[in-house]
C-alpha cells in the first residue's frame, strides 16, 4: 500500500531531514550563515555531482562551454527515480573580490542554474535548494584565483538514486 507522512531521507537523521524540509523552496538570499553551514555539513559526505559548471570571471551567466554539462544535469534530474529528491545547488567564487560581493555572486550563480533547470526541464523549483558560499570553500585553495573555483556544485541530499552517467 501507499504510505503518506513524513519520510526520512536515507542517510539523514530526523533533525537533518526536518532541516532539509525547512529550506526547500526558500530564496537563496534568505539563508543565514548558520543555515549555509548546516547544509555544508549535511552534504559533506554525500556524493557530489561535481559537474564542471564553471563561470567566467565576475559572471553569473552560464557559459557556452558549460551549457552541455547543465543540459546533461537537466536530463539526469528528469529521471523518474529522482522525482521529489532534494538537490543542493551550491554556488562558489574564486578568491578575488570582497566577501560580500562574492557571496552575492555565488548566490546568483546557483540561482542561474536553478532557473535554467526549472525553465528548460520543468524541474520542481522546491526540489532545488540554492546556496551561495562565496569564496569560503575553494575547490583549489592552492590557486585561489583559478577558474576551477568559479563553479556550481550539485549534491543529491537524499541519496534516493544516483544519476546514471
């Protein structure tokens, strides 16, 4: 039979699952720094779909070079097995620029990916939790200005299924 009610996502404890539900559908800029860190803690050990969705310097526009990766992500997220899963779309910047500016830029990058997935693939916007980390989580700390740091990472919070390659 069908069961309806609060479901705990695999790999999340009850508090984490409740927190994930509380941030679904929230605007990126509405997340406090404590909530951003909570998301980072929850996704730390989850498999990341670390697509090379890189951005040009000082830009939140999806580049032509990154478009195929975003389209592949859109196709993967339309898989029926992933319907209703919660995905974190995390924006990042390189270390150039000020803290506040980079925070806003990272949020705009995450929002750009979310908007594209919702508009072009019909993904439910509440399934995509957008968060910006500015320059606080560099992919390559040894090269703080490298392009590889200007990215968006996508993480399946619930591990319901793994997107096929």
